[in-house]
């Protein structure tokens, strides 16, 4: 099996050489041909993986070399923000990648066997549930914020005055288009308001205006 490696350290972390050594040893002990290890040095885990130069180079090399296995030191190398971490990991699995963690072998599933594929599908369901839970928390905070504003006498108007800025920023960081973000937010229950007792959905044009007002 051919694979690419990925290592990341922030300013506070240990030297990158430690992770490289662990990844190399793991590959050797498991009969994996490690073609190259990509790194991000001095990069915080709060920065989405798909925005990091090293990780972007890894994904490009993966496409060029047709290598679908990635060896990573541990789960936190993908990210420390729960939503970004889960979304990145879920995206890799959905694209057919085998993601192998040196320190988390219990998460290592491949497509090489029916059992591995079954585990992958189960893991995708679990990750989807975690991502949905995180979105629900954000949605709850947004609704609470609107309720507080209304209680303080702020006129919200017939259409919702706010969009879930925090969630929109996360989607933008992952490279999502505005149309995708709009559709996803509507699907997840955002951008809705009531007019004369009838629930309606914020129009796409209004959504773009709200994004512009928020500087997004």
C-alpha cells in the first residue's frame, strides 16, 4: 500500500521531526510504502486543514499520484476545532481516503475488506451526527441571541436580522461557495422567519446582503 504522510506543529508544539519519525516507523512496521511526508510548521490547529499550505500540497499530490491513503500522527493534527476536525475527516472518508492515525489505531478503517467498508459507513454516520450536534448548538445560540435582542427592544423586522455568522465563516474557510452555504443553512433550519403566521425562507439575495453587511 502506498501512502502520503502529514505532520503539523504549532509554535508551542514539539519539533516536527518527532512526528515524522513516528509516521515513518508506523509505515515501516505496517508494510506501507511512504512516498512523502507533508508538513505544516508553526500552524495552529484552529486553522482549517484545507487552508494550510502543507495539507493543500498533500491533497494535490494525492490526486496527481492517485494515492488514497494518508498517515497522520494523531487526530488533533487535522484540527482542534470540533466542527472543522469532524468536517475534514468526514470529507476525506467520503472521498474514499484511507486515513490512518499512528496514535489512534481504533479509528483506522480501510476499504480493503467488507468489514472495513462497513466500519467506514458506520463512522460516517457517527461523524455526521457529531457535525449535526455542533450545528444545533450554533443554531441554539443564534436563536437565543435573537430572543435577547427582541427582549431588549431591538426591532428585528419582518425578515431575520441575523445569519449564523460563526457557521458561515467556518464554511467559507473550508472553501464552500455562497450558494452551497445558503442551501446548507436552509437545509439545517436556519434563515427562516414567520410572516403573518406563515414560515418563510430568507431569499438568496437577502442572504447575500446580510453576508455583505457582516463583511463576509
